[in-house]
């Protein structure tokens, strides 16, 4: 489970610092490896992942 550590808001953007579990990190890496398996370049993978919404469960 992920846990929000800090919300960062400034004039140009809003970001969060999130603590993730090992399972969350492994899940994200597996998604990347699945895309890389099909011999896609870094730029192609980045374009694909920019279109995808990645959801990580967070602790409340």
C-alpha cells in the first residue's frame, strides 16, 4: 500500500511525495518489463506510459 508523505503545491504544478511498498514498486517494474519485452525504445515506452493511468492503492 502507498502512503502520501507530503503534498507539494506551487504556482506551476502540484505533486505528492508517496511512500510505496515493495509490491507496488515490483508491479510498476513488471509493467515496464512487459512493454520492454516487445523491443520498444525508451521514447516509445514513455509515450505509452504517459497515456496510461497507473493507480496505486494508498493508506488512509
